[in-house]
């Protein structure tokens, strides 16, 4: 029995030594240690070993098993090392790695988030509404009569159903006033659509952010302070901001807001960034007429509203000369914001 064990061990180690690939190593393992393996069968012979020899033979068997097991492991590691070396053959480990291209937020997202943050600090909450609107919410409720040019088919995208793509997010202000009571302090960022000829400063879809504040005693001073603060936060405290009288059907008085733009090597120039004004009492009346109550009684509440184009703000912030860059998704442009 002892001789058999020694012989089996020698034979097993020799076989393992000759193995050259993982498959034959596994075959060898099964042939030696598997159910029908040579060493396993020898172990079964323990039964017939006389009692007084059992300890010695058992030890010998264990030693053989251990020697074989470690030979198998060693061979396995050796084969793996050879395989690894082969896989690396011809690879130049001193080459610099390829650069990783991280993604980044789109400039419009960046400017929108920043604008929202500033306004939220002043207590404005986010509001939403549909992009496919009806004429009532887009125009009628906003004191914009049937013959107003903004309602012209040349300026607005109409569906056959009579619905339209909203020309501004002021419709969200109307929807908010339909369901809430003063005080109302909301901002509505979102897409707006106009039939504009596409060029460096116009697209047929742009990104607006409008706001509305209605309460008792909201004044023109509140409007001016709020928006001046907003543009100082966005463009820096030294930015000149001016309010220029204008006309909107839904506000009275109305203004356009300009900021003074300083471009190196050019004379500073005023650029329009927003429209605003005190909500026209006629708007409140039409809201109340629809609500069938007097929540927005123009004798009791006042309010201001404003609207701005985020695309324009992004163009100013980063000196982008062509608005089309904002929708072309050219990586060479976008990666500058990473
Ligand atoms: N709705 C106007 C526009 O789209 C902007 C605006 C909003 C003006 C609120 C005044 C008050 O041009």
C-alpha cells in the first residue's frame, strides 16, 4: 500500500509537471483527485489496511494529497502568468492613456438652474403648464385681443383643433391664478414657440422664464428691486440695468429691461434681456370672471410679472454669438462647459 501511494504520488506529480494548458490541468486533476481518480481509489483501500498500520498509511495518503494539491495550484498560477504575459505581448504599457471625456450640463441648463436658484432665494416657487395651449390661456386671459399681431398665423403655430404652441409661458401664470389664491409668487421656466425666421439670434423655439408676484401692496418698486437684484446676481453687482418704457397687453405700466454689455474692444451697448410690468387690472378681472369669485379683485391686489429668454442670457453670459449653437449639440462647442 505504501509503495502504491508513493508510486501514485510520483506519477501524479510527473503528469502535472508536463501539463501545458488549463484544460489538461483540469483533466489531470480529475484523473488524480476526482471520484474515480487514482488517489481517491487508493484512499478507498484504507478499509483493508491492518489497524496498526492505519495511522502511518493515513499520514502518507494525506501528505500525498497535499503535495498533489499544491502542485496543481502552483501549476494553475504558472499557466495563468503565462497567459497574462501573452495577452500583454505587443501592448506598450508606457503609452499615455486615452483621455476620458466627461459629460457636462448644457449651457441652457446651467443658466436656467442658476436663474431658478436666485429667484427661489427670493421666495418664488416653480410652476408648470402645457406647451400645447388654447387661445384663452395664451391670449384672451392676458388681455390680448383677437386682432393682436401676436395671434397672427404668421407668428404662431396653430393646430387644426385651434390649439397652439404657447408663444410665451405667461399662460402658466394664468393657470396658476385659476387654481391658487393670492399671495402668488411663482416662476415658470419652459419652452415657447414663435414663427421666427431662423438666424443667429432667432429660433422658432426658445427657452423662457416668466415670473408672477401677486399680493396686497405689490408695487413697481418691488418689481424694480427684484429684477435689478436678479440681474446683479446673474451678471455681477457692477452690471448696469435699465428699465425702458414699453407696451404689453397684460401689464400697465410695462417695461423692457436692458443690461449694459461690455465686450473687449467694443463700445459698451445696451441689450434687451426681459419684459416686465404691473399686471393689468383687466387680467385680474378676466381671471376672477373665470373663477367666479373675487380672489384677484383688482381693488384689493396688485402684482408684477416678468419674462425673459434664457437663450439670450446664456449668450450674454458666455459671449455666444449664434443662438443655433445652443441646439446643434456640436461636441466642440459643448465641451467648453465641462
Ligand atoms: N410674455 C412676454 C413675452 O413673451 C414677456 C412678459 C412677461 C412681459 C410678463 C411682461 C410681463 O414677450
